[in-house]
């Protein structure tokens, strides 16, 4: 740790961050953690604890983590590049690229039977997909309805026992379902982010991962980011735990060797499929804070970054976004209460905790939290191997950010 540095972090503040991390690791609730905070050229990294809950190799700065939903803010950059190059336009319909989504039917009521529908008032646009308002999503306030049951039964989401099918089959299954809401009407979580990956692949004629690697990961030096972990890096991937909500017992949700990320997946999921490291994610979020540039290379245009990282929701759409956050605190442990949403990420539109308006990023169900804050030119990345089946990782997120914001020395 460096000494007091104006415009950076205070030494006492960084000690407080470290104390919080040590408390969680010492409690046994979080076996290991790698955390990074950065402002300008000043970066601090803490790696503590072990890869497994029963010991084993120590966590290191280059440990590879499953990014889960923190994949969303990174993977959406591929679509922004296509907007910059005029290969996609926000208000074009998606029918040419995603014919499975042409001529939609829409449920008359969210909890109604799947055949009780009306025709969509208009086609789905690129904007609807990028803003998560195309009409289908993970609606945690509608669990148990026929449409949500169908989404799960069809294998359209990750984290089920069976992996998601390859993209064309995934699209066929998606296209067999009615929409939950009219296109553009209501913000809904997750499915749109996986849909972005299919859209990018069809527009470019490349796999989603190939396009991301060539246009984002390689220029940024994100050498450990992708949709699977090669065999020669497998020793850097910890198991992912989903502790029992009742007993807290550590159940392995995904082993490293032979697990979900040990081979290229059939579906490259922009909504939750990436693996990465603190330094790779730091490079990406710094690029966003630098208005799309990395060194002397431009990855995204400044207006593209502004579109992604500022609120894109109208007030009536924001209501649905807010409901997901506040009506699910018992499931999400209070994550997600930021107000707004840009493209692929949350944007703070009201001050509900220590972070200021304009902070952008997201959290992941695998115990990851990644945000950048333009006002303070701050990036923070917190990576664990404990899924949010229990509140401990979410509480660690809260405490990490609470202490990070106290450590700012201006």
C-alpha cells in the first residue's frame, strides 16, 4: 500500500477495506476473495484466503472467476461497436437478423395461459434488445407463472442442470414462446443480454466470443477473459460454491476440472457466461471511464460509452426495474437498488447508499461485484467463489463499497 496520496486513497481508508475483507475470510463464510480498487494510475489489489473452502492453494491476483451477471456490462460492448460502425441501428427491427422473433404474440396477462395472447403492436427493435425491454425476461416477481415455467423448462437460462443449447436451437425455443409484455413497454432482466450475443454473431458472421476477443479483449489486454478456461489455466479457477441456505454447508455448484467452464460452451452467454480476472475487468472499466479509449487506441466512441453508462429507461420502465430490486430483497439480499439501467448495466439514478449518482456496473450471482464511478474516477472490482444462495457475498459487496467510498482521499 502506498502512503497518503491526494486524489487517490487514504492509507487508513484502504486499511478499513482490507479489514472488512479479512473479517469475511476469517469468518469462514467467504473462503477467498480478490479485490481491486483503482483511481487514475493508482491501483490497489488484495488477494486473501484460499481457492477451496477447506484450504488448498491461496487466492492470487490472477485467479480466474466466473463473472456470472457481471458479464453483462462487458459483453454489451460488442453491440456498441456494431452501432458505431452502422452495422446495427437502434431503431431497426431485428427481424432480418433474428427472424425467430418476427410476428410476436403477447400474453394478455402475465400469469395467463401461453395461448391467451394478442398480436404484438409492433416489431422488436435493436433498441428494445439493448435496453432489456424486448418483451421477455427473468421476472422474479412472476415466478411460478406459465410463461416463467416455460422459460426454465426450455433451458433458456443458465444455472440449470442442463446447459443452454447452441444459439440457433436457443432462438427456436425462444421464438416458440409468446412475449410477456409488448415490445419496448417494460424493462426485464437477463434474457436480452443472451440475445445480444446471438444478434452480434449473426450480424458479424463470427462467433460472439471471436468478435469480442478481436475487438475488445485483445486490444485491452484482457488475456484471461472468455467463455471457458483453457486446460493450462485450470489451476487458477476455484470451484464455485452455492452454500445451503438453511445450514450454510458449502455445496460445490460447479467444479473447475470437468465443470461448466472446462470446455467451450454450446451457447456463449453474454448474460452470464464470462470468466475473467480483476486486472482484465479493471482494464475494461477504465476504458469506459476514459470515454472509450485505451492508451492511444479507441475501442468505443465516446457517445457509445455515454449511451451504455447512463439511464435509458423511461419512468414507467423504471418502475419495473425498481420493483425487481425492492420486492426481491429476500432473494437478492438488497442488491440492485440503483434506480436506472443503461445498456447491459445498472446506473445509479438516485442516491441510496454511499455511491454517487452516475456510478455504473453490476453484481453477479457467483459472488462478484464490478462498478465504475465517473465522478470519482473510481473502479472497484470484488471477486469471490461463493454464490448468492446465502446473504454473505451480498453483505460483503455492501461492506466493500461502504469502505471503498470512505477511503477516497480528496
